[in-house]
């Protein structure tokens, strides 16, 4: 874990909470069993209300219980917008068992970033981006080589996120093709009236990777 980071940014691991790792273990056993390669779908870095609470990408405590069927004692606080959107996409593609058989959800930078208690993106400050670059390189290389995702295609969530994933991929040469979708949080905040259309577009693009 990088310490310290510029601009008063903190990097936090959700797995420091003893209640979180067993939930991740249950999730992996249930949904990521088997050695078939999956398409990586990569966000920016985890938010404090979703992955930051459960240790599972784009999955807040409510989604973990309601959609994934994993019971827990985590407080069911404010729903996380990206999680709400992603699980609509998951439902559109057949539900968690079918979705996670084909896709691996993650982030380009794997830890929660906070500044003054609020979510922070790794690219919000050039100094922070530079400080985290080697960690992002290492995380992506591990994802491609040890997790076993497909290398013919990767799906990137967020337009700015894609700019940096392209730079990283130019250096590392891990993925043949990068598909880009608008980030779930952006769609929930600024294009919520088009929710059904945006979910359908996600499902269409992700579905094309399975052909």
C-alpha cells in the first residue's frame, strides 16, 4: 500500500476489516469457481460505499445480500450508485451465476482512495497518478497473468479511465483490444432518465465479447 500519497490522499484496503475477507472468500467460491478465462471489466478504483465495504468490486452490502445471496452483518447503509447500475446489467445478462461465469469485475487501481473522507479517483491529481503508476502496472500484470482473464479484450468503465488504461496497456501489452463504456456512476448521476437504454447498451457491448 502506498504511503504517504500526495495531496492528502489516503489509500485504504477493505480487507483490513476482519469481516470482509470471509465475504470475499464466499463470493469467489460461489461465482469465480472454475478456470475458464473471463473478460475483465475494469473501473477506476473502488469507492468507499461499495467495494470499500464488501471487498467485492461494484458490490455494496445490499447487492451482496439481495442479488448475490451472501448473508452478512455489514450495515445496510446508503446504496452505492455504481453497484445499483451494475446489478441491473447483471440481471439483464442472466443473473450473477451466469454473469460471473463470463466476466471478472475489478478496477485499474485496486484500493479505495479518499481525500477528506470522500471518494477520490487515481487520475484526479497528476501527482497521485504518478505515485500510483507502478502499483497500477503491477496490479494489471497480476490480473492478466495470475487471475486468468482473457487477453483478447478488456472492457474499461469510464472515458478518462480509458485514457490511462490505454497508456498502461501500451507499456505492458496485456490486452489486444479495449472496449470503453461510460462509467456507471456517471450514468446514474447525469443520465438516469436513460437508465433502461444505458443498461441495454452495457448488456449489448458485454454480450458481444462472448461471441
